[in-house]
C-alpha cells in the first residue's frame, strides 16, 4: 500500500478584495495540475488578500467559494485547502477550509489573530486545534500568525503533516523562513508553508518563500522569490516512522494543557 502523499503548493498573487477574480485566476492554476495529487494548498485569504474589511468579501459555508471548492476537489480528486473570510453567527472568521473530493469539509478558525494589523478587532479567534485524517495521514492545518506560537503547534497528537497558509510580508520573511524550519524539527513532522506574492491593497509586498521541509528540517522543495508557480512535493510516510523510531525526540516532550 502506497502511503506517500503528493501535495501541490500554489504560490500566487491575489487580487485585492475580489473573490470572483481570485476564483477565476485560481481556477486556471488548479486546472493546470494534471499530475495525480492528494492535496492542493492555497494561501491565506485566497479570495481577497489579508483584508480588514470583511463585510466586503465575507461568504457563508454554503456560499459561492465553498461550492466552487467542492467542485474543484471532486474534479481533481484531491483535498483543496486554504483560508477565506467566513461570516457565521454574526461573527467573521479567518477560516481554513479543507475540502475533500467527497465534499466533506474540515474547518479551522485561525487561533492567533494578528493584533499588529487589528485582526483581533474584526475577526473572532478560534479556540480549537484541529487534526484531520486523509489517506492515512494526520494533518494539522494552521494559519499565518499561528506560526509564531510553538506551543499551539506542539505535536501532542502524533500528526504527520503541519501546514501553514499565509499572507506573510516580505519585510518579516526571515522569521517565516526560520520558524517553519523550527516547527518541522521540533515536532518531527513534515512542515509546509504556503505564502502569497505581489502587492496587496495596503501596498504591503509579499515575496512568497513557500517551502516544504521533512521531519529533520531538510528542504524538500522551495520557490524562487516572488514567483507565481505550482510545485508538487512527495511526502514519504515511511520516513516519519523511521526517524521517530531512530531518534525518539518526541518521546521526551513536555506534558501541558492550554487555557483559552
């Protein structure tokens, strides 16, 4: 039984606060993936860019973008995941959605809202860490600013893959590079970071630096700075078992509980 996981990483520019145009652009990129893949990963707020104007772009869980994702996931026979602005119960969420070919959806609401940009004033923070299972892999989806908080990502669930989607600006990209590698090493997990490129409506520049690391923090694949591209990486399940059994670092992890 082949337990390898093939992941398509979509590093792209985004059109500011224009869900329809972003769906059109991403539609072309997704349709161009002709290889068999298991996961397709889009950036944070892939319908709008990192906006603090949720009323302009918010959708519901039965809205146009969710239905579009269901259709694309079915056509590609792959999970498609990324975050977008969702309105629910009179709150706005920066919500990661993981849509399977069967139309099953796993959701994760961004836990650490980015106070520097005022995200905490307009979006409701999530309170639950989420792990979902797909093709024998335990996957932990997180969003952007969550990367700076290692306790939230700590691998107490024995997950196999940690995925961050982001709008992480060029001015602080060194932190993105360092922390993604650290999360892979300290959790002995594959770690993938998917960031956007281009300029947003606030004139912030994004340089990408999307990347995939193995369980020892070695680069599997990365991107040229600023490029728009889709790259496919293969993750080997056997490597997780091999290195965890050989090195046993996770056996010595601290026990703790989190308070909201």
